[in-house]
């Protein structure tokens, strides 16, 4: 990708109307633009990051034998009346059509997926069943001031599972928990499984919290057991497992897993016949992960005073090639590009006719993991630098392929 053709605009200053780190850096670097409070446009750089996070999440959901679908964002009022949440869900966007029909913009999809599943299953042989989607959600947030962390419109992965017993829900929930932890490990995020209020069918639900001074949630962490509790449900500061004193931390919630029991099944009369032909209510679980929220959390954690520092797996590009020469040697550039393509990695090539200083500043701001520089002062050498490091290494083009292959641990 040529940077001169990229649809973006890096800004010299942070936006004045943003409070959060993630919005400040993402807007300034040209990843997103603010349309209104809590509503953002994802430009090509930002969309590439969203797509890579989505691919990573989708891979893990498919590994659980979950099937992907896409449900409507426009929900009939009747479905929400069935669960008695039309008035109780305080962040619900409500609409009325020209014919008088009333709808909600979906903040979550229990009201849609349960009646759908009712049409498809009848026997114990149809269970277990797991369905997920990656879709835009809407919530009428009163305070949308945290950038991608608390939006009125956001991208989310929601997974629902359906089972014969509550015990089966708990076992599947454990599998989802492990899948979430694998995702966060790939991203290099330090995430704590956090006990939160559970409801009728389980003592706790699980939140996945990223400790950061910029977080909105408050959690209590056990440094010994490496687990945490949401501050709202913990009456003391003693670990339930080892009796250590818990410490306060601010954090960002990036995912959750929840046992729904049979509550929504009762609302929609979702039943199955067991081996004896007896009708029983289906037990279910729901498992959410914020895709755009996770993008914001990554920036909150991985940045410095110069810009963003993207984890390699979700960076918009793996390599940033900077030409700091007045006279470009096309054969050199072509050789570098061929090496990167041979490694099956993507790149952004800055061939623009602007000052070298501006190129370097924007490179740090955008935060692509690896930078390759062609410069007059380097003569026939190439400068390699990781965004997260201050160290610089000089290489010949003939050495580049082997070096990068080892660096990226490509077999």
C-alpha cells in the first residue's frame, strides 16, 4: 500500500473534545473520525485493525464448533415486551415507523436469537448448539466520553449456547473462557478473569478486565492467585482462595461470559423433548466480546508519548517502509517489497514528497510494529527498527530476508 494513496490524515495535535487516550491517538493518527458523541467512523487504517481483531476472534469461536450467523439490528417491540425489558433496559434506542410499528436498535440479541432457535430445535438430539455473530450494537449511553470504550454504536461479537442442563452451560462457559484468554494472550494484553454478579443460575458471571490507570471499572486483584473481583460485588478485601489482601485497580472490561439459565427460554417458551419424551426448558449461556472496544483498550495500554504501539497480530500493517531519499532507487524498493511479500506480510510504503521529519513523526504516531528505512546517509544499508524499541539495526538487502524470517519466527 502506498501511503500517498491511503485515505487518512494525520493531525499535528490531539482533538480538543476528547478525554480518552484511545480516541485522542486514534483520531490524531488517522484511524477513526468522530461523527458525534459516542459514534465514530473507521477509516481504512482503523478498519484493517478491526478486521484483524475480528479474524482472530472468529477463529477461536469456530474452534468451539460455534456457527456464525447475522441477525437483524432492528428489533420488534413485541420481542422486548416478552422479556419485560422494553421499559427496564435503560440504554435502549427506540424507534417508531411511519406505519406506527415500534422497534429497538439492538444493544444485545437475546430477544432475537431465542425465538429463532425455537423454530429450529425440538429434541435433545438438537443440543448442544452454539451460534455467534459479529455485528454493530447500539446503546443510548448518557456519558459517551471514553472513545471506543463506551460508544453509542459499536462492533461486538456475541455468542449464545443452548444446552440440556445447567451443568452443560457451565462446562461450555469454561471453554469460552479459555478461548478468550487465548485471544488476549496473542494480543499481549494482561487480562484478569474477574468474578462479577451472576444472577439466578450461577453464583458469578465472568468479566475479562485489563488493568490500566485509564480504565472506568474498579476491580480487586489477588497478586497470589492472579484472579480478581469486580468491586461492586465484593464486600471485603480478602481473596476467597488464599486469604491474601486484595489491591484496588482501575480496569477496562473487554469481554464477559454469563450463564442465563432457562430465564429467556421461559420468556419465549423454548423447550426440547428429552429421551423420555418429556418437555423441558432449554438452558443457555451468552458470551460477549467487544471488537471495537478491544481496539480502544489496546491503544490505552500500548502507547507512548509519540503514538500507538500496535501488537503485531492486529496492526494495520506489519511493516512501514520509509523512503528518506530525494532520489529513489526503485530496484532497492522492489527488492524490499518482494522480501516482505515472500514472508506473506503486509506493508505501508511512505513514498510521499514531504519532509523526512514528518515521515518519522507519522510513523511513530501510526505505530506499525516494524520500520524499514532507506536513507541517503545509510548508503546501501537498510535501517530496521521495532516500534516498541529504541534499538536500530543496519542491514544489507541480501541479509534482510533471513533476518526478518528469524525475527518474526516464520518457519
